[in-house]
């Protein structure tokens, strides 16, 4: 298992990035969370098997159809455990 922090930069808000990423994460058995940042970026903290984390990161480099991803900054973190993948919306979890 590995944990990675992602900062997704570009036109990534208002394009269903978080909701689509939740579906992708569930398909890949990725756990963690994703949220919008006030500056327009999307931030995620994910845990999974190395290949699945890589697959999720590769999906984030493209995102959903209307997204325009400029960059995905990745930093490996100490392994964290989550029960599921959550979309954080203004301090509410879905």
C-alpha cells in the first residue's frame, strides 16, 4: 500500500472532476478523499496498491471530459488508512 497527495491544477472545478474521480477510485479500490481548493485547484489524498495509485494519478492527468488539466503535483506520504473514498464539499463529506 502507498499513500499520495495530489494537487491537480487547471480547469478542474465545475467539470465534475470530484464526482467522476470518486467513481474511478471505487473501480480501482482507492481510498481517501478529494476536495476543491479556494484557488481553483483540486486536492486529493489517496491510498491503494501501487499500480492502482498510478492508474488513478494517470486518470487525474486527463480528468473528465470537460476538464483541462495543466499539471498534477504528486508527493508520496506516509501510508494512511481510509475506510472509503470521499468527496469533501465545503466541510461536508459525500
